């Protein structure tokens, strides 16, 4: 079984990948818990508030908003300025592996190089490293999405694949 599709990276898809990656790790979860705790402490301690009580509000907001904002600005820079994402990437999947081409450059990868596969509502992430992944935007895959799923399920070890369907 084989399938091919083109993928044009968008700022939104890149941002969702960064958010997924950040908030499925310790720092993202810690940021949410710490920011929420600081805001709760600020609002529940208003009656006994001292002169510097506002600092809890400030740091709570920073913990909750800084990371998403910095991830968004990083996504804009990546999607708009990185030469790799200026033109669509062409993916060719087969039983042997995955080939990615763009213009004159090409890269081949065997399926045993895949570290994990994850799915969100709008994308499929095929991780090739701890922080690196091929981002497949489902709306751009069209009818090739079903074939790509079949290939991933068949070629990548089951314990590494978490697809919704």
C-alpha cells in the first residue's frame, strides 16, 4: 500500500504542535498548576491583602499567558521565515518507509526511525525525534488520510501509535 500527499505548513498548525508538545510535558503542566494556584491565592486572600499582594496576580497571569504567547511568536517565525516551510512538502508513504521531497531535496526514512505517532483534532504528528515531528494537517490530506492511517498502524509498532480512529 502506498499514498502520497502535499503539506503546506501553516502558522496555526505549527502553533498547535508547539502547544501540544509543551502541555504534554512537565513544564506545561507545572505552568498551569502554578499559575492557577497563584491566581486562587490572590483572589482568596484579598481581604487580608498586604501592600505587595498584587504580585501574586502578576505572576499568576505570567505563568498562564507567557508560554502560549511565546509559543505563538515562535510558530509565526517558524512558519513564515523558515525556508523549509516556504513551499509545500511532498510526502510519499509506503511499506518500506517515508519519503519527503521539496524541490530538488529529498529525504528518506525507514519506519523504525519513528519514535511515536500522536493525533489531535486537526493534525497527525509523526515524531522522528524527541522534539521533531512531521506535522500532517488532516484537512490537507483529504482522502489520503485513511491510507496514511493504515500504513502507520501497519508499519509502526502498536505501542508507539495513538490515533483516534
